C-alpha cells in the first residue's frame, strides 16, 4: 500500500524526476471471513476508522460484500519525501 504520492520535478533533466511516497509492505496469510458476526464487526471497525462515525451494519449489508482478514507475519515501511 502507498500514500502521500507526489511528483518530484527534475526540471530539464529527465533522470532527475521522481516521486515522493510513504509505503508499507507486509507478508502474511489472508482469509475470507465467512462468519456473519465477525464480518459485521469488521465492517463496523472499518467504517469507524474511515469516517470517525459508528454505523449499524445489517446482515443484508454484510451479505453484499466480502471481508478479507490479513494476519501479518512480516512488515516493512518506507518514506521517500
């Protein structure tokens, strides 16, 4: 995943161009969450993180999406301003 991507101008020198970014890479195991209650809990947490608000997630809402759980074993981060 990456964020804060921005172009870095090299002016008249093509090889001086670049990009600034922050990134995270990880290795681990991914599983599709099948348990309905766990899916709803995950969707509520995601919405709280993204919006700062609490939402009611119904079984019907959860039934229309897939939720994937990532168990991280290895993690690395990099920032290039």
